[in-house]
C-alpha cells in the first residue's frame, strides 16, 4: 500500500494534491534506491485517473524521459511500467504521443534487460488503442518485425497484437518488411495466444490487394490456414477463416482454396448442430467469416457446383429462425450468389 | 537340569522362551566322573573364576575360535618373548646407583628445609559447625498512615479504559479500505480496458465483414467489367474481320472482273503498239521504206528545186517583162 511507513519498498506519499509533485521531486535524487521507492509509490498512485491528469498537467513527463536513460535497469523497467499505467487512460495516451516519447521507447526496445523490453512492448500495445497512436507507430513497424524474430513468447504476443492494430490502419509498411513469410512461421507455433495474434495480423495484412496477392503466392500459407480452421481455439479458427475469406477474393486464391478442398470444412463450421447459447456469441465472427468465404468461393464454377448441393444447409441459416441479423444477412447473400444466373443480373 | 519351559509358539506364531531363574553352578577345574556329575554345587559368584573383574576397557577379548590359530599363538609367543627380552635389555643398560661400600648402607634421606615426619597417618581434626535453625519471622505490622483529607476510591473495570474491538475497527477499516480501494481501482482500470478492447474487436469484426463484402463486390465488378470489355473487344474483332473478309471478297471479285479482259487488252495494246511484229514487214518498214521515202524525197526535192528554179525563172521573166512593159508605157 502506498505511503505506509512500514513498507520499505515504497516512498512515503504526501497528502492530497502534494502527493504526485513530491514524489516527482523525490525522483530527482541521486541515489537509486530512493528513486526506486518513489517509482514504486507512483505506480500505486497512478491507477487513479485524477492522479494521471495531475501528472500530465503538471508537466512531469519530461522527468520520465530522463529516467528512461538511467543506468540501473530496474529503474528503467519501473519507468516503463509507469508509462504503461499512464496509457491506461486517454489523457495519458495523448500526453505520451504529444511529448514525443516514441524515439526513446524505440531505443529501449533494444535494451539489455528483458523486463524492460517487455514493459516497453506493453506500452506500445496500449498506445494502439488510439487510432492516432496506431498511426504514430506505423513508422516503427519494420523494427517491430525485426524484434518478432528474437523475443520470447509473451513479448511476441504483445508484438503481434501491436502489429495487427497498426496494420488495420495501413498494411503497407508491414507487407514491405516481408510480413507474410514472418507471420507464416508464427502460424504453426505451439502457443494458442501466438497463433491467435498471428492470424489476426495476417487478416489485417490481407485486406489490401498486395497482401492478398502475397498470401496466395507464398506457398505454405493457405495449407497452414486450412489446418488452422480445425484448431481448438475459436478465435484462431475465426481469424483463419477471415484470411481465407480475403484471399478467396482473388482468382488465384479461389483456385488454391478449391484445390485444398476447403469447402467441406467451411460448411461444417457454418452448420448448427449441437451449438449452445454461450458458444453462439463467441462463434459469431467465425460463422460470419466462413459464410463470406463461401460466398467468395461460390463465384468460381467448381465452388458453385459443390455449393449448389449444399443449399439447404445455408438456407436454414438464412431463415428468420436465425436470431443474429448479421449471420442471416450473410447467409442470404451467400444463397443469392450461389443461385445467380446471368438471366437475373438485374437483381444483383 | 535346566528348568526351561518348552519353547512354544505364541498365539501370534511368534517365538517365546522363558526359564525359571537358577543359580550359577560352581565349575571345578577337572571334569568330574560322569556318575557324580548330577550333584550340583552352588558357589559364590564373586569367587567364580569365570566372572571378569575390574576395568574391562583394556581387556583382552577372548577369540571366538576355541582352538587358537597356531600361527597366531606362535606370533603371540614371539611378541611375549621379545617384550621380555627388550625389558631385560633395558634393565641391563639402565645405570644404577653404585653399590654401597663395605660397611655402609644406602638409606633414603630428606634434604628439604623442614623435615617432616613421614607417616601414613595424616593428622586431621574434625570440626563441626551448625547454624541455628531459622526462627519464624513475626509478621510486620501493617503500616497505616494517619488519614488526612477525603478518601476516594476508583476502580477500572474490564472494558473501560480500552475497548479493543472499537479501537481496532478504525485501523481495520483503514487497512481494508485502502487495500480494497486500490484493488477496485486496478480492477476498474482493467475492466475499462477490457471493455474498450471488446468494443474494438466487435467493431473490427463488423468492419471486416463489410470490408470483405466491399472488396468482393469490387473484385466481382472488376472481373465482370473486364469480361464485358473482353467480350466487346472480341465482338468488335469479329465484326472487323467480317468486314475485312467482305472487302476482300469484293476486291477479289472486282479484280477478277477487271482483270478478266486484261489479257486480250494487253495483247491488243501490245499489238497495237507494235510489239508483235512481222519481222519482214518490220524490216521493210524500218529499212526499206525510209530509204524509199528518202529516195522519193530526193526525187521530189529534185522536182521541187527544179520547180523552184522554174519559178524563179518564170518570176524573173515576169519581172523583166513587167519592167519591160513599164518601160514601154
């Protein structure tokens, strides 16, 4: 508990609105243990939004910049943790972006202490909650991709999450740094979190034309994704279906997917047998993306032949009995595309 | 002889042994003739040779084998002989006081300052002392000072000064409250962030959905427009080809017709231009006729010159006549 005199690891906290300024003046002391204690108390205090606004308006962030270059690695790690707490609120995030912390943070990504690197990645991850933050991080994307090869598992999850948020805004930088082949390695990782984030990042990348083309050209990608459709985690399945749905828009993608015999798998995902109520919530994205993928594949003649036989299954989903409006719309769309003939172009 | 109860198995099957206590028999050196062995003499155990006396720490342990190893026995005899010999040798080498001269005798003498009588008896005297037994101290009389002023009594009961439960309540509230407050803040923060992320995720799902639809329709549109263009181009190509073919046919027909009487026309024109000639005729024409004409010309020239001459003569004559006429006028 902050401020208790019996806690030797925390500096004493002043009362009321003197708390934050006094702790920051404590941070300017020469001895490292005192600074550490002050940092620990600050970490406890800054969970309160009012304290954060006090910090930001008092202009204490410059001191934190100095502390980021401190010699003691624990001090650096604690300062990053403090920044992590700051980014929990919008004021903090805006303040971080406007005070140009990003160059310092990108230097710290190469730090020797692993806890420091982990905290830096946490800060960057939280920054992407804001669109302006994601935009600012676009310049750092090549460096993040380099780091992806080296870091440990939990830091990789954070990196992948940051990358997918940035790529939702603009996938080009990530694609330029050879993103697809890098993510391909991560797709077959043993950890569920890494697979989930990697597939989400790949889905963000495959939105643009260049990405779609690369996903189809790289040899291993689509087979691995088809395997991931049968994964245990629902989110991984949903994201894999998302990538396939985007890839199937292009002609080569359609052809490759049909070669890999992906339609029966997608149909089994869409079918409703034995679903419980709570599963429906989580599976909504999966069903939506699978329906869209089927729609895209139905535009190819082979796909259409296969899907014409399965129309009743899709018809069940498109009826009014289906509660979710989005799924119903997707299913109706799919049925319409499957049964399209050149004579009724007017409807389409 | 031995009052030993037979070894019997216990109820559990374990082995038991019990015997009545009996005194140890005296053992004589030589074995008694067998007939007298039944008599048992009990001796004093203190005078029994078999009992070990004194300190046993340096005791020689009797070897377990009844018959000692002859080698062992020999070796021990050797050792004994050697120690005895060494002792004797030491005794011999040791220097002793020389023997007393004749008529004298060695006597032990004390050379200390004060001679003391050596006797075994140590002079000792016994002195006793005994403290008196403690008498009971009489009780001190109570000191009661003279009272002055008012007497007031007060007594602090069990829970009056300090009620632990009430005092601790404030502290506990503070401790628990601060902890709960801090943890509430942290939990709220996490929940807020989780809510934010969930919202973002839901938005992203819908966005992906719609975006895919948009991209698919765009791609479809592109494909269809490309297809249309290709078909239109194909059709145009077909038309162009048809037209070309028609033109070619027309041209061919016209040419055929045009060139139908080409050959006779050519021949006629050639013939008319004189490319097909009869060589005799040609020869006559080229060689004979010019000569003929030239000759004719010549002869005609001659005639003309003759006529011209004649004309000049006539003219001359006429002139002269005229002049002559004029002259005559």
